[in-house]
C-alpha cells in the first residue's frame, strides 16, 4: 500500500551530517508507520540510503508496528548490522518515526 508513496522519498542533508528521509504524500502527511507491512519498512530504509541494512528488517520480519516498538538496543544488536549504520538508523529514523507516531496519536484522542 505505501510502497508507491515510499518511492517518492527525498533526502535532506542536516547540519550534523545525517540524512533525513522525507516522505512526500498527497495530503502532505507521512503515512502512519503502524500501518506499514514488512516490505514497506524495507523499502523505507532502502530509500533512506540503507540498502544493505534494509534486508535485515526483512529477514527479521519487522513491520511498522514492530518498528515502532524497537528499542535502541534492538536496532544495535538484534538486527546484526554494523554499529555505525545501526546508530544512524535508530537516531535519525526509528526514533523520529516513533516520536511522530506518538504525536499523531496524541492529536487523535
């Protein structure tokens, strides 16, 4: 469902040298990661520049709900990926997705 949306991901250089993936969606909002299938998670990380590491999410069958439950330790040790990319994935992608999801759900209540 979101694979098509994930193909229009753009990259923005941040001042600290990280890259931030931005999803472009018709209504201007990113789709809720809780609704992502495993393939959506894999495609998100591929589009974000983590081609090699994206397969680890697929191998571990991480869907959107699982992604939102991941801790820093899960990403650093549970996926068997190198430390550098794992730190970037957690800090610049997983954690912001979790924060955005919580904010979106808080506004719905």
